[in-house]
C-alpha cells in the first residue's frame, strides 16, 4: 500500500502499545516498516516545529506491505480511536482510504 509521510505518522501514532505476544510482534514489524530512516527524514526535511510537532517540507510516498493480520490490528486501532472520540480529519481520510471502498 502506498503511504504518504502523513499516513505513516498517523499510523505510527495509533498503533497499540500493549497486547498479546503475537499482536506486539506484528506491531513491532509494522512500526519498523512505517518508521523513517535518517536518509528519509533528511530527504523530506522532517523536523520538530515550534509547537513540538513533526513537520516536513516534502512528501514522498512509500510502498509498505501490510498483511491481513496487521490490517486487522490497524482496523482495531482505528475503531478504538473512534470509540474514544480521538479521530481527526487526517485519521478519517486514512481510515476511509484503507477500509471504505
């Protein structure tokens, strides 16, 4: 799946921090795939802005392979985010692109 810088940041922010062994192994692998290398950070101009948030100058899409189980974990994370009323316009857009065809 092609993911923008914002998509990757959003997905990294909603990943579960706790769970069972299998879930956490999949989350760890997914986090590795979604994370940014030093070279990518330099290429997109990623930095922390004056409001202590991630910002970047250039968007570059990255192809990230997301398996069926990982997709289920992401869906559950979005569902929990929605249940807690934490969805925003960015997460809504990403959710719709991933799960609403």
